[in-house]
């Protein structure tokens, strides 16, 4: 959108304020409120931020101010406050694009795809839980009637939350996102909302806005919405599955589609899959960025009987125990990512790995058709099936050794990410959990 188009849009829709927003490493959105009277200033000079105060974005307290330059293609009217618009931006420092900005990192990777004639389309399945605090201030699932061992798709629980779900769906319809499937998921008080895919940058912007929207709508009802990967040991975790395809930029055709293939995907899609499998260990450090993330990637089932999360580096057709599933013709699904993943960084590394697979024609190998949660260790070894990292530390080691993924992030940013995550891991190792206290304090 040109500035004149933005001005017309603002006038036609009665917008009085902007939220000029960006994300740092965690994916948490930051923003300033800009009155429409200063639209031109925001468009030309951006909104100013002290980067060190905003989170992990590569600045110290001594560094110069950062400018968030809005990308008006992301302009989104806040549906529950229609005089307010949100716009995602890219960070600049002293007039130069900032290489610690996750959105900029994704832009750079998308440009590499564009040079090969590709548009990277992504749809994200977003899972979250609705919680409340008990008398002791501990967070618990809010709905005490939601107590089934297998609550997935439960109509009664879904109906009890219909007002919130309907609000989210209506807001997304107003935004033109085309939400099409929304349900109670496999965990207690766990929900999922799905909307139509778009290019990776737009999907990442929408996912960022969506998480803020869900939290806001929940807070209005006195609840906390969390996308934490594994809030409760006995319940299914929160995933963020990426559905992916490459499209021809010139002809707007799906390059992953092949109706003559058994799975309905092309040779290009198989090579793309091969690249993701090859770099899976390093990818995990980005798509599963927390200590807590690795408590979701386990065989041991929660109360419902299955974690629904991958444990091994495999692919196959419509089999939800895979890391890469082929759910329908023309697309593949990465089931690895969780609700804490920064969508810009996740899309970056998945695309980089896939393009490496295409460039080097990496064969993904044999498909898996079994329930991988039940295959023995001996059989896994015989087939040459490798496990995903079991801790954040292992994943960071893999990222440090993977040149393709490091280059996609930018080696300076990759080193910074590794440093921050190693510090997080050390903080975790130095903490004393309630489990340790309960198990050891009286015995020893």
C-alpha cells in the first residue's frame, strides 16, 4: 500500500490510532501507540524503541535507538476496537536494516526463494489452552466439567466455550482470514482455530496477531490463554503445525502438486521434505525453542493416550505419528513446531532446509506407515530411524553444527540465538523444581 492508499484506508474506516509492532526473539509482540495525526512520521521514520528494553533483539543499553518501519501490507483493523489498527514492521538502526529482526530474517530467506521463482505458502495450526488460577494462585484448566480422558472434539466442552470461539471466528472473518475448522483439541480446555494459508510473511504476521487476539479475548473473560508447549505433564501439549507448499511466482501454480503421485505431491516436494529431514535436528532448536518444548516431544502418552507430537525424524502419508505428514495433495505438514515458536524464524529455517533439499535433490527415503510410538528401539535402529533432540541443549548443539540453518538465520544472529538459549538451559539446570522437592526432601 502506498501512503496515499493508507490515508484513504484510514479515512474510510475511521482509524484514529495505530499499534506499530515488531517481535523480538521470543516472538512476543512489542508496540507503540501512534495517533493517526502522525501517520506520515510513522510511515517515513518509524516508531522509535530502545532495543535493549524490548527483549532479545541484539542491543545493549548503550546502543542507538531502533526504528520500527511499518509494512502496511500487514495493516489489520483490530476487530474489537475498530478505531485501532495493528501494523507489523521491520527494525532499522541508524537507517540500516537490522539483522537481529526476525521479520527481516524471514524476508531475506523469502527473497532467496523468489530468486528461484518460488513463493512459500504456509498455513499454521494454532493450539492453546484456557486456564484460571485456583485458591493458591496456581494455573489450572478453567472448566472443571472438561474432565474426559479423551476430550478431543467433545461437543459439550466446545459448547461451553462457544461464545469465545464464535468471537474469534467472527473477528477472523472480518479480517478476511477465512477460518474454516475450529475445535476442542486433545487436552483439557485445549482449542484450535484454523484459517486459510497465505504467503509465509503474511501467515507469520497473522499468527503473531492471532496469539495476541486470543489472549486478549480470554482476558476479557477472566481467563488466561496459553500457547506454552507443555503446561501440564498429564495433558497433551500445544503444537503449531506448519502446512507448506511452494508455488510458481509467475504462473501461480502449486509446485508441490502431482495428481499422479500416490500421495499427490511432486518430486520437488519430496526433495523439499528430504531437506527438512536432513536438517531436522537443527530446525528443532528454532521450532521448539524452550526447555519446556522437549516435554512435548515424547513417546510416553498423556491422559488421552497419545502425545500427537513427533519423536523421530520420519515422514509419511496421513499418519500423525510422523514429523512430516502428507495430509492432502499438494502440501506437506511439519508437526514438530510448538506454540512457543517464533513464526518468522520457524518459517525461515523450514524454507532454508527445503530449498537445500531441492538444490541437492535430497531423497527423503522410505515412508513410515507404522505407529511410531509403538515401534521398538531395536526396530528403529534396524531401519535407521533417528530420534529428534530430547533437550534444548541437544538441539542447540545441532544448530551450532548446521551450516545451512546457521546461514539462513545469519551466522551472527545464529550465534546470538545459541548464546541466549544456552543461558536459558543453564538457568534451568540451576533451578530446583517442585518434583525434586517432593521426591527427595524427606527421603534424604
